[in-house]
């Protein structure tokens, strides 16, 4: 299972993605327009599925997360959700 970060240029459209079944197992709205996605699918599949749900004017970025990002100020429970799914980055 992989974790991806999805940013939507129109935060209101996050609810459209959150409410629609797609190639994701779980979605968490981490903040306005910021969604973390758990899925077995590729970045491309997640991107194109989300893109099909959004208005043409809505910006969209989808990126894989290989390690736990440093974060603060996210929606309650998001950091714990990330901790449960992603390892810390290697420390040199």
C-alpha cells in the first residue's frame, strides 16, 4: 500500500473527491485542499481519477510519499495516520 499527497487548487472540491469512490483505499483531508491518499494504484491512476471529478479550472497535484513528511497544523489525526503508514526518512 502506498501513500500519496494530493493538493487541490480549490479546497471546496476536496469534498467531491472525498465523497467519491475511486482507486483509493482511504482518504484523509489534512487541511484545506490537501488530501492524503492510501492506494495500491499508481500516481497516474490516482491523478486521472481525481482530475475527472474536478472542474477544469481546479489545479491538481498528486505526488507519492515514500517517507513521513515533517508536518504541523494539519487536521487532527493526520500526523498519526501518516505515522501508521510511512517510515521516517533515513538519517545520515
